[in-house]
């Protein structure tokens, strides 16, 4: 059989294993190992496994992942999400749809600490949903808002997905964080406008909420230390004061200090945060190992080179190819975990993108492509038929039919499509801050 046929069979076998509920990392590892052995030999595979996994996980850059996960876990158990929502509610609650807007902006602030979409969704499902239900917000509108707000956990730096993308494609993490900042704020702004549009058409979905002006000062007192930590972490990374790993370490220690001083984080909470960090990091590292072996199998099959050559002779322009890849990502993201989707496709798609001429330096193309992928991953987290964030919030809001939540996210997905088109047509939206702070 040809390398292309073997690679196609490998993809099919891996998707079958994932559908049978085998963990994604293990599925990639098993299929990649079998494919590697088939295309080379047992001794070659053992020689590869003896050295490559060690050098992969001995990479100092990887330490940024557990540090950012720990920072988010400590923030979650310190009740910071609730304080952020209360602060946003105090300022926006009087507006029709103001509580929903408060969810979006609180998720934006929490995303600067957490870096995980699922964690942000689950956290605000517990912190904000009872308040939305208390003020008679429509169930589907409330859960849909929280589901899309959760995607800001990966859009607003620091983002675990961006870190994985940077490591996989050997790009600068700090530059990717800078590139994601403006598209991330665009997402928060577009979601806010979507809420305003929806409640203008259907006012019954979001009744106005009475707000005491005095609550604003009290709310700000509770959140200013957290906002200061996020500002220092991102400002330090953007300004080159410290590396992303050093920024993550500072953020994790600062979250611990803030939680202890505010007496919202006890010994039990600290232990649970460490356990959550270990479990999440182990899951990510297993996927990274499986991806490394599967990538090696694809390299032996020469599928990436064949795909790049096929695109080069297709006659399509660079932007047409990029648009096709984005459409494929949206379809794939609707049925697959975002981390697995990125690690599976990058070995094939990244060489194709790097070979296209967009009139930009290769490093800027890589950064721009990373931000585009991040946007479509966010769409996949909420789009039917899977939408992981929708399932997360539905597991919390058991009285709200999942179909109602899917209807609730549709206006937000429409704004995501618009934002994707803008960043695709105007790469400067992602690259302006990178160039300015370079």
C-alpha cells in the first residue's frame, strides 16, 4: 500500500477508537505506533521512543502549561469568578440584558487568569447561572451566553491552546499572546452587541435588574487584586519583562497569595487545585505524546508533503486555500475535541499554509494562522452537534433542554463568523500588536 493509503487508514482507525471512547491521547499513540512500525521497523520505533519523548517533555517551555492551569484552578477555588461577575453586574445590571453582558465581561477578565474554555464555562455555570435564573432570564439565552462566554477562556491570553500551538509549530508564545489580544477583545465586544440585538428584538428574554450604585464600590474592592495580577502577568509578557513561563509562575503564586489573604482559599482548596492541575496537565501531556508519535507516523507516510504538493497544483489562490481550511476546521471542531483537532491537523495543514504566499514573512503567517485556528476552535466549542461547552453547561443546567442552549448560541456563532472573516481579510488585526511591541 502507498503511504497515502496507510495514513488515511490510520486517520480512520483513530477516529473509530475515539468514537469508541478510547482517550484521545491513547488513540493517537496506539495508531501512530502501529503505523510507525509498519512503515519502518520495531528497532526503529524503539530507538525513536527511547529518545524523542524524553526530549519532548524535558522542554522547559512545557512548564508553562501546568503553571497556567494551576493559576486558573486557584482562581476558581478562591471564588474569584463570582466576584468578577458581581462587579460586572454592578455596572451593567441596569441595562436590559445587562446580566448577560456581565457574564461576557466577567469571562473576559477570568480568561486572563484561567486559559481554559471548559473551566471558564463550568465556573460561570455555577457562579452566574443561579443569578440569571433568579431574575427570570430565558433558560436557553442564559445557558447559551455562558457557553460562548466560556470560549473567551482560550481567546483571551493566556491560552492553553495557544501554548500547545506554539510548542507544536515552534513559534514564540509571547508573540501569539499578543496576536490573540485584539481578536479576543473583538469577541467580547461582538458578543455584547449580539446580546443587545437579541434583547432588543425579544425583550422578554432578559428583564432589567435593579442595581444599588453602592454595590459598585464594594464589588471593585473585591476584584482589584485579581485584575492587578492579570494586568501584571500580561503586561510583563507583552513588555518583555519576563517570559510566559515566568509570568505563569508569578500568576500562580499571586493567585495563591490573594486567595489566602482574602480568606477564600483554605488548605483543602489548595490541595484540590494541585490535584486538578496534575490531572489536567497529565491529560494534555498524554495527548502531546500521542500527537508526537502520530506526527512521526505521518511524516514517514509523506502525507504532509503530498498534501502540500496537491494544494500547490490545485490552482487555488492563497486566501481560497485558507478559507477552505477554516471551513474544514469548523466542521471538524463541531464533532471533535479542540486540542485533539489541532494536534491532528497541524502536521498536514501547517506545511501547506507555510508554503502559501500571503505577502507576509513566514513567522507572521504562522502567528496569523494560529489566531485563525483559535477562532474556529471557539466556534467548534459551541456549534452543534457536539459543542463541548454546550454539554458542560447543560450538565449544570439540567432543567434547560440542550436544544434551547443550541438556539441560544446561534446569534453568537454568527458574530464569530463575522470576526473570522475580518481577521482572515485583514491579518493586521492579529499582527498589529505583535509588530508594535516587537
